[in-house]
């Protein structure tokens, strides 16, 4: 199985390292640094990492990946988005510089947790996974989860959601030594997650 990570900016290497860590003989995971359409065509699932949402958005648009990702996701390709990645795939970004893909029916607010110096780590309870150390860095807030399933919340605010083949969170699972979220995503890509097309997400 080939898992891609959008490779322009952000926590790219951290995700690639986590994927390599959980690869094993009976479930080999090969990683792809996705920067071109040809790279995207090689993958079975995709991660859009945290970083600077405006920069990632500009580059995936410039290289033709924006529409290609939307099409692949609508066809059922699993997508995991963290922090800035969540902003890009959301229905409503509240940021005129970033047009959300509408892959998941959520409304977000960028950098709602404050500046980078206000970053923090805390445990959250994730449905189907358990207690998890969540790292928040200039994280967006999910103002409205829409029709997505809330898998984890912090002080009543959703921080991890899923809708069909789309998994998204406001925190950075790749910055911990805990691989359970990546394992969960891999299980989705293997077809055990019961994912469905996102074609019915309202735009």
C-alpha cells in the first residue's frame, strides 16, 4: 500500500517517519512525497499535514493538486488532514485566502488557539482509540462539525472528526511517539474502516 503525504511545507517528514514506523511484513506501507499529479496517482491514501495553510493551499493549487485531490477523495480515497490540512479540506475556512475543498462538512476558524508560543499538549479521549497525547500548535478550531462524526473533543469543542473516508484533527499526532491515529488511518485505507464516498458533502 502506498500512502502519500503532501510534501510542500509543514510536518511532512514527521508523517513519513510515522508511516515507516508502522509498516510491517504483513501490511507493508510505502510512503510517497506528493508534489505532483503523477505522485498523487501512485497513492492509495493521502495525508495533508499541518503547517501554513495559505502556503500549502497556494502550492497545491499551483501544481494542479487541489482539484485532483478532491476528485480522488470523492472516488473514495482515504484522506487524513491535520491542523492546516483540516482547514484546506473543510467546507468553510473563514479565510478568504484559502478556499476549502468541502471534503468534510465542518466550519473552522484559523489559529483560534492563539500564537505558536501558546502551543500546548494535553490528553484527549478518542472514540475507538482511547486516551491520546494531542499537540496543539496554532491550531484551528472546529466551530461547527456539521454532519461529521465527532471522535474527540476538548472542553466541549470538537478536535477530531470523521466523515466517511475523511479523517481530520486540529492537533498534530505525528509529533508524538504514539502511532495509533496513523494505525487507525491505515486500517481505513485497508478497507476495514467502512469508508464511503464524500460526494454528498454539501458545498
